[in-house]
């Protein structure tokens, strides 16, 4: 009991005597213009995503602004400038607009339903000139000039968007996304960050935590003031810590990213992580920064508060000894984690550490598998009819991999280790009939063994594909052409009051590669929404005539099977 009382006193004295509160506040760098950008929406700002939020294989590059669960809300230019890029894609940002501003910054508006005014006209013309829904154009400086507050489009749900919202970014003059809140675009937030869990990772051969060399969760005891004190750990040697934390704003319950994590060991700064700016070149290092294996198993992202090799992330600011701490025998200390959101709401976690060199009871568990790959060397591994090329530094660290093959199936380890760059999987398909060879593809198999098409190319009898994820891959054959069905009309129908023409297209095996539609021999723009398998033609494009119209549609899947659809409809 005396010992526990001593500890409580000890923690109290550390946190209240040595702590310098000035490190808690963040000051915006003087070179970031304030009030230059205004909100792109005129509705009250509510966020479903914050900058730097942890997503799969990337940090979120902007703000996701909620749009009242609907599409079609007007979007305005955040500042003066000109449209310097327009990209329309089936996936990713869907319909996106980029504005270049005179001070070197640019803004991005994504997942739009449509553009507005002369921008919409420009985009429509580009679709018809290119005879393609997917386009990317770079207008010149004097072509599409906008003033702050000009209507530029309407919010939507296009591309890889899971619900109506506006994705908004501010990029610096090197196209690096920055946190829009740094520019004064902010929302009400008086809620503290939520702490899900804290972990400790013993490093090296003689380190331990509670006589165990494996990563362990630390039990946290909530305090009445909202902070936490952890249950004391007994440790020795080099340690790193990790945290799973999210932030919530006042007007929405979405679990968003925090703004800053600072750690101290005995009052001395250990690491400072600030979500201020993240370039696209570095964003995939999220798989190095977070505990990848833990996420794959538990669906919770632990941010590692230490810097391992092959982690160049610029959000990791000043650090002492890369965020690792050293615990000596018979020396007590306190490790403090300080989590804050952009508005300065914060939570402190104090972890009392008793330094004790003790015999290790549970050694580091290393799973040995059939291939040991040295990260900086890479490897070329042959298994049955498959061969796998892992380039140098595709792995962040040396690893044992379990790689086996069984006929047309390649078991390429388990998806619990991250891959930074593409790995090439090749497979000999000479056992297939020559006529089938073009219909065979490599797919990633889900838990039910169903293949998901992986972009496959063929040279002679060898198929190959590039992947960035471990898992089970296999050969599959697709001889079934896409299925096409009229969605809102039928053949020979009068549809004078229809605003749009909709057709459902599906290919359950290799998936849709492309499509081409014409009315009376003239190409028509059909917008493809993969989320509901719909193609939509807007009658306001006026390609059809005011009498009988002949519609033709050809849809091709990823291995080249195609289907043709024809129908006649009447309008006046
Ligand atoms: Zn977004």
C-alpha cells in the first residue's frame, strides 16, 4: 500500500511540477494566410472526415463536409482563381474540380454531382469531343476564371464516395494537401478526443514490460478531470508506445482524426506528431506508422508513437531518440501522452513506469515461415506454376513469409504485413486451351474463394498482375459477357416525359471495362455509377431526335467479352 501511495504522489508531482503548459497550445505558422479561403458551402459546416484521418492505405487529404444526406447543394469557389484541372472518373474523386489561386495554393472539390454554368458547358463539350465519360483536362489560366463565392458546382456522391458529401482540399504550391483548418475553415468542437486504447511495444533483446517482450495493451484508469492514469508497468530497456484515438466534433458523431499527439518522458519531449500537411508521395507510409497487423485483426488503428526505419512521414516532427524511451533498472519514471484536436481540446494519459531488470517470462514471438525475405534485397520466389517478384524495399522490414501454391491457387502469405510497392505475380497458363487463355485472369480471392479481378496482362503463356497486398490469389475464367437491362424504359416505348434514360449493366466475373452508347449513330454521354450499376443519359444533351430513336450500347468486360443492346424509343 505504501508503494502505491508513493506512486500516486509521484505521478502527481511529475504532472504538476515539471509540466510546462506552453507545449499544449499550437500556433498557426505565420505564412499561412488567414481568411483567404472561405467555406465552399453556405450551409452550417459539419464534418464527416477531418484532415489526416486514418484511412485504408492513406491519410485523408482534406475535409469531408456533410451535405444533409442529400446531393445538389451549391458549391462555391473558396477564393479567386481559375479552374486549372477537371477530372471525371468512375472511381476515386468522381467528378472533381481544381482551382489555382494567385497565392500559389489550390483548392479541390470532389465527388460532385455536376458542375455549374460555363464549367458544366466546358465539361460537357469535353465529354462529347473525347467520346468518353472519364476525362481529365487542364484549362488555361484565362479560360475558366472564378471569383471567391462563385457557383462552381453541386455536391454529389460520385466516384469512391460512400454517401453524399463534399470532399474539400487545400494544397500548397507543391501540391501537398494541407489541413484546411489551418486557414481558418473550422467547426465548433468542444469535445475532448476519445482514447480507445494504449499499447506498449518492447524493443530489442533484453527489453521487457511486465516480463513480457511482446506488445501489450496498458490498462487505463479514467480520472474525474477527463484525463487518464495508467496502471503502473514494470519495465526495462527500450520501449515505444502506441495509441488508438479519435476525435468528435459537436455537430456530428463521426469518429474523426485528432490534430496532434505529443509525448514526454519524465517531462522531456519524446515525439510530436502534427497533422498539418501530408504529400501524396508519403501517404502510403500510414501502413508503417500504424500497427498494420493489429488493424487487420481487430479493425482498430494504433498509431505508433515512435519512428521505425523506412518511415519518412513529415507529420512526425521533433523527436528524441525517434520517440523510443529508455528505461533503466531501479529508476522510476512517467511517460505522458497528450492528444489534442484542432480546437485545443485535449486528453492526457500518464503512464507510471517502474524500472526493473527482471528475467523474461514471455519471449518475443516470431512466427517462422518458409521464406525469409530481407527487405532491402527483395526476392524472386517460384511456387508451382506461380512466380512472385518482391522488389527491394517493398517490405518495410525483414519478414518470414508463408508462400505456397496448390494448382491454380497461390497462398501469398496473410494480409497482416504491409507492402509499400507493387509485387508482381506471374503464372504459367499453358495448361489452358489456347482459346480460353484470353479469358483467364488473376484475381484476389475473398474468404469465400470468389475472385476479384486484378488487372492482368498476358505475354505468350504467362499471365501477370501487380498487387500491393498479401493474401490468396488464383486463376479464374470469365466467358460470360456483361448483362445489360433497360432500367426506366422498354423497347418501342414513348418516353417523351423522361428526363433521363437509364440502363443497368453488370458483369459478375471480371467486371466492366468499358462501354459505348449511341443514339441514331451519334455517341451519347452515359454517366456510369458503379455503386448501383447504372448508366444514365440526360435528355437535355439533345442528341436524340424528336421522333424515333435507335439506341445501341456495347459493354465489354475486363477479359474482352462484350454484349450488345439495342432498343427503339419515341419522343416528341
Ligand atoms: Zn474525403
